[in-house]
C-alpha cells in the first residue's frame, strides 16, 4: 500500500480528474456535516426556548 | 357475480356483496348526475395532447415517434387530476364516516368506489385514445395495443391513486400533494404501458408486457384497497 | 423477559437517557472510519485502469446509495412498528429518518452526476441506477411533504407511515421496471461502466466507507430522534427538569469561572 501520487500537487490534480473528485467529496462532507449540525442546533434552540419559558413561568407563579 | 342469492352462502358475505353493489350503483348514479365533472379529465386529455404539435412540431415523423409515450403520459396526468374527488365529496358530506363505522368490510366499499372512478375516467380515456392517436399520427400497429395497455394501466392507476386520495382526503389543498405522492408509484405502469405500445409499433410481440401489466393490476386489486382503507381510517380524523 | 427491551422502546425517555452514553463512542468511531476510509480511497488505493482517478468517487457514491435505500426500509419498518404496536418512539424515528435518507439520496445523485461527467461525458445520463435513485428521492420528498401537511402530528405520523409501507411494496417493482426499461433503451456506446473486476486493494477502503456510512447514519438518526423526542415531550416533567439542569449549568458556570479567574 503506497501513496499513489508523485507529489502533493499531483494528488490535488488527480490527472485532470481533481475538480470532479474534490467537488464530489466536498459536497458529500458538507451534507454529512449539515446532517450532524442540524439536530444539534435544533436541540440547542429548543433548550434555550424552553428555559426562557420556564423563567417567565417562575417570575409569574400562577 | 350473481351468486349473491345462493342459499348455501353465509349471510355475511351476501350482505357484503349487496353492500358492494349498492355502493357501486350509488356512486355511478352520482357520477352520471355530475356529468360535467366526469368530462373534465377527458377535455384535459384532449387539450394537453393538442399542445404537443404546437409545442414540439406538427411533422408526422416526429409526432409518430413520440406518440405512444405522450398519450400514455397524458393519460397518467388526466387520471391523476381526477383522483382528488375520489373520496372528497363523501368526506365533506359525512357519508365517509358512515362507511368507516359500518360493519361491512371497508375493502369492498373502497373497491366499489375505485371501480366507479375507473368506469368514469379510465374507461372513457381508453376509448378516446385512438382518436388522439390519429391526431398524433400513431402508426397503424399501435392502436390495438394502446387500447389494451390503457385499459389495464388506467385500472391500476385508479387503484394506486386511491391510496393517495385516501391519505389526502382531509387536506383542503391536497390536490398537488396527491400528485406528488402518487406519481412516483406510477412509474412501473408507465414504463410497461408506453413501451408495449412503442414495441408494437416497431412490430415486436408484446404479450409479456401485457402480462406484466395484468400482474400489476392483480396485485393492485389485492393490496391497494387494503392500503386505501387503512389510510381512510387514519387520515379522516385529522 | 426477553421482550422487556421491546416494551422499553415505547418510552422516549428511556431511549433518550440510554443513548446518551452511546453518542461519544459512535461519534468517535464514525469520524475515525470516515477519515481512514476517505484518505485510503483518495490517496492509497490504486487508480482504475479504465477510469483513472475519477473512480475514487465510488468511495462516497456507493455507500451513500446503500444507505439511501436501507434508510427507506428503516423508515418504513419504524412506521410499521408504530402502526402495529401504537408506540410513540417509532414515529419519532420515522420522522427523523426521512430527511437523512433524502439527503443521502441527494448525495448519491450528485456524486453520480459528477462521476458521470468524466466517465460518460455528460452530467446526466438516464442510467438505470441513477433513474431509480431519482425516483427514490421523489418517494422521500412525498413522505416528508405528507408528514408536514397535517395539522395533527399524530395523523401526519400515521399517514406517512402508510405511504412509506406502500412505497416498500413498490420499490422492488420500480427497480425491476427501470432496469428492464434501461436494457430496452441502453445506448451501445456507454456499456463499459466500472463493471471491470474490482481489485481487493480497491475493495478494502470501500468496505471501510460502507461501515463508516452505516455508523454515520446511526449517529445522525440518534441525534435527530433525540431532538424530536425533546420537542414532542416538551410538556413532560423529565424534559422540564432536563432543560432546567442544562440552562442552570450554563448560568452557574459563568460566575464560577469568573471567580476562579479573579
């Protein structure tokens, strides 16, 4: 198992297929990152919103 | 189907069948009374087909090449547009609720309603298709297969579409959503129907495609009313 | 006794608290596998004899396509469990699985299209697999649209579960039909596509990436489901306590940190 390219530059270029390969990987990992970030952000927004409502409820206890 | 009165048969099945016939007769009567609604899909079919020579080309050779697929796609869209009303009026006037709580199996009620839907849309569309074939310069070998495939295909499409109509029955703006959820399910029927006509025009034997369409129809008759009945129970209360 | 775990699955709270401990492990495994698999596939696997380096897209395209399809079945099965046993949690899983599956279907479509440009010379080819994927994408969109159309969440859940089940019956038929349709129209010029026997040195990174995507899917599904649980159980005691604890810990942290700094 060897590094398949002569240099880092040729690794980026991939014999002319570089733009395709890197675009595909870029888009994929962007989507994967979104899929992890989105529920975490939802959760944070939920906790913040609920905490705010709890504070309001505590201030007006009736 | 006149075995209803066979004395040996169980009373339950007799009432099931009489219920089936009653629903069939009632819906057919309603459809005939609202003739204008019945004609709309046919007019849509005609107008949409007229758009094709205007939009693509009036040349006989071009039209003949795309005619089988076009007629099939337009028939699919016409069926799709007519589906919205399948359970809508029954939902609005409350008779759907009566059907849901009645002791008769919902399967047969749904089957009867779908059958009426096919009788007033699929069948007329099929009967009209040769005329549209002439307008689109369909080669002479294609007319018989067009009618046979549409006959089988529109029945499958009415059955599959009933599931979508049942799911969206309670939604006021369900029409577009209905098309969205049903159209992907029509893909196999469209593929086999259109390609059968296409192959017939080219002169090959299409028995296998027609057999597949028949199999789709058989499967749809067994499963689609079940799914539609379940969908009606779920969606009508929300 | 053996069924106890199954009944517990009916409790969103139990699920939420149980999965808390899995998250760090699953995150670590997913990230390691993704990084190892990508680097191996991009830099160390040999180039394909026919397609050169563009074939390296396979390492994300194929796993995404696997999960797009498997995700549909996971979604439909949870919907069926919800319908049959009338449990709350499976519906939450089903609702969470829809956007993940749609996103992965989208990924497999986009990477397939990008792969097609250097291989076939076009961005879009009506290839059997691409076409089936596109229809699968439409099925996902339909389920998501139906779920959101109802005012009552309960009805939306059940309706989309039924639609998902209808879809599972249809998917094999759609795949076979599209396959058959493609053999009918297949242009003779583009027949070579990647079916050349794949060398083991190319296969190992693919295997790693498939496992990585499965882990990723599990992780994303857990995160989405947990967020959904909180939203749906927002009126319950345990969620209120959880919110109070989390919000409280944030508030307490600040003076303590400030104090130690002084």
